[in-house]
């Protein structure tokens, strides 16, 4: 028998702390682009990164295996683990890399746990969706656009500074002379979101292997600092996330998570073999 609903609700709320992840608003993507300044630099910058669209990326479905021992930490009692492990999750990505989370639960457990499972699902959607919103910016879309407004390019001693506006926010990217992004920052009236990505050089461009993300509220709110690391697997020639590890602080609360993605199905049609 799992712990009483109030205790379990507190555990779910603790899991929900992981949702405050630095992500770009969806409004930054899918718009027409007007480039000004040094178009050659912008073109080279976009071409320097691993791009799944060049491999025919059209979305996917994959299983999600959360490591509840890591997520729940000292509250991972046998009773609580039984509840959380009763749910099977899947990530479904569209052609832009935006992800929604689906879930299934054994019919014998559904009625008893339905309200609790709905809350766990909402938290999982925020966590997984938040991660993929940032991941897709570097692997499916482009952090250098598209945007409906102008991109300004400034050459500096250490590299380049790219900036543009998308109401109601301003975006600034800083890179090295080799166009490796060192920081992406979005400033809005309510918060400053900063991503400091790490990459691995591959023959097909720079592949995102992790990032530090900061959420700094303007005014009341909770400061969040998280570190993500990403291990990949080859799915029919495409590099897709296999294990994602997250750790950091949400205010004064230490948080951590580990998610494993497997059983990829591309184009919502054919199962695919995966290799590490």
C-alpha cells in the first residue's frame, strides 16, 4: 500500500520542481527570416551545427524510462516506487522536434491511481517537453533563427555576438571565432533565461552534448540552475538522445533526474534498430 495521498502529493510536487528549465519560447521558431548584417557569417554559423533535417528527420516516438530512484531520492520507498513505476511513458516528437508525452497504465491500477497518475503525467510532460524544447533549438531548428525580425551581427575580439528581438523578448548569442556558441540568453519582462551549451565535433557538425541552464526571475520567483548531460544513440543514421541526466538547484531545493529513451520509431511508421 502506498503512502497517504498528502504525502504522495508532496513527492509529486518535488518532482515538479524540475519543470523550471531554461527553454526558448515556441514563438522563436517557424517564422520567416529577414537577415541583415553579415549574411555570410550567419550562413556559416547555421551550417556549423549538426542538423537532423539533413537526415530526413520527420519526428519520432520513443519509450521513456525515468530513473525514479534518482528523481525521488530519499523518498523512493518501495510503496512510492510501485506507484510511479505503474505508468509507462512515451515521447512523441513532431517534425520540428517539439515533444508531447503519452502514458499508459495497467487497467487494474487505473481507477485506484487515476488522479495521482494525471499529476505525474503533467510533471513528466513539463520535464521532457522542456528538455526537448532546448535540444531541438540546436539540432532541428537553429539558435540563429528563423525569426521574423532582423539578426544583428557584431564581430568582437573573442568571437561574434548575434542579437535579435521577438516580442516581448530579446535574444543574444555569443560565439567563438569558430562560431561555437558559448551562451544563449533570452531577456523578457518577467525573467532572464540563459543556456550555456557544450558540443562535440562530428563530421556532420557540432552536436549538443549538454548545457547549463539558468532561470532568473525579474521580481518575485524562484531562481533555477540546472545542468544537463546527453548521451546519444544512432537511429538509422540519426543521432537521438539515449540517456539524459539532470541535476541542479530550484531555489534552495536540490533536484536530479535521469531519463532513458529507447525503442525509437521514426516517421510514426517503422521500428528502428538502435546502437550506442
